[in-house]
C-alpha cells in the first residue's frame, strides 16, 4: 500500500524555528518545537498556572492537565496512564529508578549494559554497582555497530537482574533487535530496561509489543519540551520520595507548563502519522548515503536497513570540530564529539574527539541534505 507523501513545506510552516537560513541537522541532540507546543506552554502559564488540589479554577485546570498528560503519554508509549512517569529528564529519571530497584539487589548481582548505549543507561548502573558491589558486564558490538546478541546470550547467568539496552543508538543510528533482547533477558529472569530516547522521533513505541519492563525517553527529542518520560510496567520497589504523594515514582511537583507542551507534541505527531514521517526520513537517509563523498568515513550500518537517519562520520584529514565549525559557517548545524555515547566511541577507536554527527527528522528537506553533501565535498 502506498504512503501519502509528506507535505514538507506545510510541516515547516508550523515551526517558526525553521524559518531561518540554517539547515538544522542537530535533531539527535534535541528537535525543534512546532508553534503549537510553544503556544501550549505559554497558554498554561497565562491561564492555568497553579499547584494542584485547590478548589479554584486554575488549580482544577492543572489537576485536569496532569490527567491529560498521563493519557497522552499512555497513547504515545502504548501503556496505561498510571504506568507513565514524568521527570526532569531521562538521565535523572533513570538514576531515580535504578536507585529504587537497587533496594532489592544484593552484592554479586549482575547488570548487563551495551557498548551501543548513551551513558544515561550506563552510568546509573555503574554508580549503583559502586555502591552495592554489583557486577556490570558490557555486551559488545560487531564491527558494523550491530549488537552481538550471541555474546549477550553467553553473558547471561542466574545472577543477571537487568539487561539495559537502547532501541536505537544516538551516535551511529543503529537499531537493535529489541524483542530478541527482551526474550533473552526474560529467559534469564532479568528485567529488560530500554532507552528509547533516540528512537522516539523516528518510529512508534509500543511497550506491550516490545515486552520491556522499563522504557525511558525524552520529549525534547520528539518535538516537545525538555522533559523526561518513562514507562514502568513492574514493581521496582519503594522509591525515595515524600510521604503524601499519589504517584509511586513521581517525586514532587511536575513542570506543568512543560506537560502542556508535551501534550501538544503528541498531538502534533498524531496529526501527521508515523508512515509519512518514516517515509520522509528514509528518503533523506538514502540520499545522504548515496551522495556521501569518498573522503568521508561512515561509522555504522551502511544502508537504511536496521538504522534511523542519524549518521556519524569523519572527513579525511579534518578534525570533527573543524568540520562542525566549517559547516556552521555555511549555516549547517551538526554535532561533533562523543554525544555521551562513551562506549560506542571507545569501541570505534575514536575517543572523546568522536565524530561528526548529522541527524535527519521529517522536517528536514532534500535540498538541505544536498547542501550538506556539497559542503562536505568542498571540505
């Protein structure tokens, strides 16, 4: 069945942030917000700014907003509203949730993480292991940056309590076989703990279909404000929080205005649909791969299969910072460095200098990608 083509000009008209001259390929670090998200944030602050539980209008509207935000999160994640958790950001949420689970762990218990992960799903486990004398094992990568699932299976033991993994690499764009990872984790009696931060803007999430026990993501990576969002489908134990609180894992007053923006972001994605989004991104990614100059070294999967359109590469005889600066002078925004993907960069032998990273989302255009390719050819 054919997919309705995305009207990219109409999409871009919904973003004031996209009206300037810069080609924004910085989406892996945070996407732009449509004006509807900005308006929702401002609207809450103008009309409903209050704390919860009061008998007056603005407080009641805030109460209703909390309910609506959890329903929107449930729709986005494929879970029940009570299973959705908001927090400051993904990393802070993950530190909180891992500390909660830590109350149930014993010295010698094992956690498996991967070398494909962002450090937000590695460092919390390393810190917990430091405190509780746990063991942390790393699942390695193949040379094409796909995850070594046979190695994962070999590393599982009867002491493995958690397998933490990403749905997609924020550095090289590689997708993982999440269902197989979950199957292996559950077969060993371990929790499947997924980082969906980088996956969020590129494809729908259904935690029930994936079978994960915990999943974390970041709305500011999928056209929303700076927030953290998590799904918790199992009882992790007693968390650190104040006593008179309704939610088992939300530890204080939420950023209500940002929840209003989050609702608008989910509505924005729903207004487009995932099929046109994915078709547009795949076309842009293929255009980039087909036109990448021979002077560039690509890290990761060399096709659009098993990846999202996020590309890490280097230009011969040019440092990543130099390339990023030269592109910035040409009004092209890309990243350089390791983007907190510490293990990936070490595995690739790139260290903290890392690589250039360009990421495409559905609001990018073929003309912008052509500009990027031409500029790389000049370099």
